[in-house]
C-alpha cells in the first residue's frame, strides 16, 4: 500500500480551489480569512468592503439563492441551478454593480407540486432608478420560459420586481433563472452568488475570545490593558501571530498564539494565562477560548452539528438546528472525553455563506449558540468549567480554536475542511500522509489477548498471508501484560512472559520478516487495584482507595515515568504503531481534586500532560503512528487528531446499517478512520469499508469463503485511495430499514472516484438514481460495476444532472461503482 501515499500527498497539496470547484469562491474565502487575520491578529484597521450585494424586500416567501427549497429551480425549459427564486410580491435590489451594461435571465413560474397544473400568475419587471426597463406579460406555470435581455448602459443599481398577475398571490412562485449582470469590463456577476443585505462584516472582528477576571468581563476591560503584537513566518503556508495583553495592576498576562494559513481560508489560536504578579491572581472564570459572532444576510441561520461516539448505531449522526429570535442552544461533551456524546465541530451556514468553528480539547468542553440582534449568531465555546486563581508564575492554556470561512454550500466547505485536515493536521510518518491500510487481530477469538500466546499470534499472521491477504499491520489488543483478573486489570505494564516467552518481540520480529508491522494496545490512564502502579505510586493517582483510579498525567513525575517506560516498551518489543485506549470517564476524578478557588485546574494540567505524553512518544519515534481510542471514538477532537488516527471509530461494530451511518457522519470531519470486519457477505463488507480496515476472521477455520474474501479485499484495494478524497452524501441520513443510502468519494485531480449504494432489507424499490457532484460537465466518464465489470459511459453533465442509475435486484444489497474520466 505504500505506493498510494503519493496520491494522498498530491490530493492534500492541491487543496482549496479544487475542493470548492470555483476559483473565484476560493479566492473570496481566503480573502475573508486574510481580512479577519489582518484585523484581529495584526491590528490593522480595514474599511468595510464595498461589494456587489442584494437587498431584498418581500412580503411572502423569503428570496432563495440558486435554488428553491434546496433543489434546482424548474421552468418549462428544464432545471436551473443559478438564479433567484422569489414569490410575489418581491423586490430585489442589486447594489454596487460598478458599470453594469447588460442584464440577462430566463423567467417564469416555478414548476413544482404547489404550482403544477398552471397555477400561479405573475409579471416580471426590471427597474433602474425610476425607469422601467422591462415588463413581462402575465406568465403562468407551464408556459414557455421567457428569456430576458436588457441593455443597462453602465448603471450600478438594478431592481427586480415580481408582482401578482391579477388573481392573488397564491402559487406565485417565480424564478429569475440564470439571472446575471455583465459589467463593462466583460466580467459577469451571477445574482444568485451575491450576498444579501450586506451592511456590515459577515464575521465579528473583535477579540475572538472572552473571560471573566475579578468578576468583570474581558470585553469591558481588555482594551485598557497593554497589548504587544508580533508575527513570524513558520513556513510558506503558515504565519504565527502572537498577541500579549498585560494587566497593569495585577500583571496577569494573556497570550494569544494564532496561526493564519495562506493555502486555506483558516485561522486558529490558543490562549495562555500567566500570573506575572507577586501574589495569587484574582479569580479567572468563564474562559471562552472561542467567542465570535457571525452576521447572516437574512433571518435564516442553520447550525450543523454531530453526535459523538457513545457506542450507538447512530454514532456521528448529523443534526441541523435553526434559530428563533433571541434563542440560545447549548452543547457539551459528557464525562470529560471530548467526543463522548457530541463532536466539538460546528458548521454555521446562511444564504450561501458560512463559518466552520471547531474546538480542540481532549477534556470537558461546552458551547453555546445565541441569536443576537442584526441576524447575528454568537458562538461561545471552551472548557466547560473554569473558576480559579493562579499562583505567582503559574501558566495555563485554553482549548485550541479553529475558524474556516466559506461561501457556497456547507458540504463543499466540509471538503475544504477535509483537505485542510490532511494537509496540516494528520500525522505524516516519513513525511507522507498514511495510505489506507489493512490490519488484522485475533481478539475476538482469544477473549481480547487473555488466551493469546506467541504460537497462536504467529499462526494467525501466517494464515492471513497464506490466504493472499497482504497485511500492513498485526494488531495485538488488550491483555498481553501481566494481570490477575482479565484485560481490564491495568497498571502493570510488563509483558506476560508466561504466555509470551521472550516478549512480544518474538511476534513482532516474525511479522516484520513477512513485511507486516505490529500494533500493540495500551490503556495507561486506568490503574486498577493490585497492579504495580496502584501499589507503588499512589501519589500519582486520582480516585478513592479500593476503586480503579486515574493516572494523573498532570503530575510531572507520573508523566515522565510513563513516557520513558512506554518508549522503552516500544523499542524493546518492536512496536510499530502505539494504540492508546481510555475506557472510563475522567471528569469526576478531575473535579474531585479541585479546591473551590482552583476549579478546572486539574483538568487543564491533565490535558497538557496527555498531549505532552503523546508528543514525547512521537519525539522518540517520529515516524510512528498513534491510534486514538477511548471506548471507540470518544476522544477525537482536533488536538488529539493532530497526534493520532482513529483506527476504531466506534465500539459499535460489525453490523451493516450502523456502519453505513457511521461512515455517513464521520466523513464530514475526519478523513482517516477505521473499523473492523469479520464477514464475507458483500453487503456487510462494503458497509464497513474505511481507509483503515481491521480483519477479525478466525483463521483457524478453513471453511471460511476465502475466495470471496480475496475478491472483496482486492475491490477495497482498488477504491481505497478515493476514501481520502472529497466526500459527498448522495442521500439523506436515515436509520430506517426501508431506505436506500448512498455517497460518493471523489478524486478530482485524477478524474476518478467511487460511489457506494446500499439498498436496505426493507426497501420495496429495486432501483434509484443518484446525481453525482464535483465532476467536469464537459468530460465523459466510464462507470464500472465492481460485481459485473460492466462499463457504461456518461458525460459529467449527465451524471450531475440526471445521476447514475443503481439497480439492486436483491435486498439487502450493496453496489460498488467506480468512475474514471476519459481522455479527451
């Protein structure tokens, strides 16, 4: 699989413009990020940009851009994906056009379930100033669409009116399809791409965080503190900005370390608070590492948020939240693991514009979204509980905060996020993005590793290779260490040489001789009674005597011992990939250890220690991957993912519908993830296809259908590179057994991709059609069915407008379709 790594490096490097599909939009998004960075990080005073925009007057349905209800507008001449949907009576002012010389559109009553049968009657009017430039006849649904072309003569303001045709406004649903203005320089403004009601910045440009100090809000006093700024170039894509505020009275120092990216419309920052005074500081509280406001071009703002991974069939489920006036909405993780119940990843969208806002904090975070005046939505997020005094010289950090600016649809923005994750966040062993890989383990056969030994581990490795399954990793899970009562009895991190004479090195050396690397499981944060850590170093542990305890990674001595000891095991046992599990909630341990004036400190120190631990492993083994596991996917925030990959995205495993749902949701945010498979049924196998696959077959059983397994394995090898490409859901999310689900992964740089389609067991339908995304309209593509080998050719335009036809004669059934752009 190593030969695939160049593909993923290329995909991540090409980045933003391809992901967005529209170079102009990509440039505008980078400009928005640059403007934000210039004002917030560099302190520049920039004027509000004077840009072309729309101002709307309507007394019925809201004007919609480039769609009606999220679908293409439809006139008698066909579908239109550009333009304005309006309902009589409406008036749309196009402002700041800068020498507009021509207006063009195709107009008529939109054909839909409400208007079909000739309902609706409207007139279309074009006005400049007081002068009427165009007035249509009365148009009804089903009548021929009317082309409009009006010479403008170099004006900078235009008004489009839809008025009733004389029988009342019922069903007067109307389209200014393909509405565009040509400027004197020949450039074209598509009205549906312009922002609506721009009178201010779309994103707040004040300090992007807040906190309370001695009972007062930082928004009220921070401007009076001494501020110093500095910047330095980290590399060709990143500039670091440092802002330091100092309280002249108490000498508290607040440092904001920000990074602006030049190749993506993305900024990030982390806060540090340091007491520079001679005595304890006043109380710091309510630290919101992110406190920003977006201003929508209208009343409709949608928050896209996602479930975490609490080991449910619906892990990573997507949700949408719309806001009423002055409404507040709160989200928080549970128990202290960052993605235990909710992802700290949010996408706020409105009228073709939006903002991705993400927290990195492997601890207890909370976020509140509040509707404020002027169509604003305030996002305030950070560590859930902070209320503490700092000792002289003491410093603490906040969660990482990330913003990504975008225009266009929110799913397109998620692909920019995926590319940014691959380019700037995912670990890069040997300087390369890890390729999709296959691992295998015997945990399901040997009760984790309790009944494993040297002989059966070597046997399993050899049997996979004998059956033609080229493993990248052999995975040894929980239980290889000395324990008295089963694998959860953790705290003595030494190999059980009764079962593994000579240590795990005998197995890892054997596997490596066959070209197979090794994964080994650890859970160092849990310490149970009767183990070496429990008995020898109780001062390093949090919790009650007699119960399992938490190894306090905020204790410097504990952190040093753990880092040194595990680094030693990695070396002595020949471990190639370190797997870190975490199977209980730490929040209660943290908070029980805090005094009233130190609430949140234990958590902060623990998080700092946890990240330092992994940094210490990676410093000694820079080309080693770390697998983040916390009862599955309960600690997958971006700070954690900068150091690791989630090879087990959820502990809910091996069931097809749940695995379809997991892929559907996680792919919006995390491009590299894994799960397990133990079936040769193509429906189940394809339901669990991930960038990282872990095979869980009992290789002692020679009656398994290995021929089918080899076929499925080879099919995965063929499509695996696509799984790190752009992601497009082709159906809505559904848990129902009578539905179909489908998605597309696309590598536009290579002109190829894959489509997965699932007809579930209760579906009455034998075929469905799925429009694809991200293709070249003018190109032709060959679509190949992995089962039949049959190839069909379509144009990109046909695939995106009509869609690919998927036929499933059986139920349940999974189709795997690949496509390749043909040479011109």
